[in-house]
C-alpha cells in the first residue's frame, strides 16, 4: 500500500507563485469571491437560481485562489507520476496524459454547456459572468495541458503581458464586474 508521503513525491504544500503577479492574482480571486458572495447574499430569498449561481462561482473563486498558491494540480500530477512508477507503466504515461486531458477538457466543456443551457433565459443578465467563466475555464484547460508539455500556449506574450495573465485575470475581473452589476441591479429593484 502506498503512503501519502510516497504519493506526494517531491510536492510539498508551500507557496508556489510568490512573485507580484501571483499574489495579485490570488488577491483578485478573493476580491472577486467577496463581490460575488455579496451578489449571492442579495439574491437569497428573492432569486434562488441567481443566488445558487453566484454562490457556486464564489466557491470556485475561493478554490482557485487557494490553488493558485498551493499548486494542487502539481500534487495530482506528482501522484500520477508516482503511481505510474509503482505500477510499471511510466513508459506509457503519455497515452494516459492524453486521455486525462481529453476527459478533463470534455468535462469542462460539458460543464460550460450545461450552465449556458441552464441559464439560457437569463443569459443576457449573466453575459459578463459567463464570458469570464469561459476565460477562466479556457485558462484551466490550457494550464492542465501545459503540465504535460504544452507550455508554449500560456507562455505567449502580448505587449509584455503573458497569455496566462490575460486569460486568468480577464476571467476574474469579468466575473467580478458581473457581480457588481447584479448587486447594483438588485439594489435598484429595491428602491
């Protein structure tokens, strides 16, 4: 039986992105979570679907903010590597990685399609949030693929800004903007 220490391999829970942009991004995730949790709170008892939508996004922002620094996906990659070594299929890991990326990407696309279908009557209301979520999910899919040697996708720069910053921060701030918009709309309805 494998121990947790063996499975974690070289990964240790420590700050993984300690430069300015890493901390800025973490702060952005938590600021977004704060704003959209206010939107969830304002919609409670009035619009259950909106409240659930904002609450779900709040949990996602908190998780992604924590993950930004702890690099939990690196831990999962290391665990997979350790399992592959222990079971003797390390030489065939590329096929497993490809299937993982395909399954993960399909899951993300299905989640996004489900949300679009579920929110179709109110898509205009959530257009900024859904666009932001699209950017974030795209970033997450590219990031998942980059752990398996597709780093070139997120290392592009546009006017000095790295592509991963553009995708991730655009997603966060579009969702935050949508949260502000929903808060203002809810306040206007009350007045």
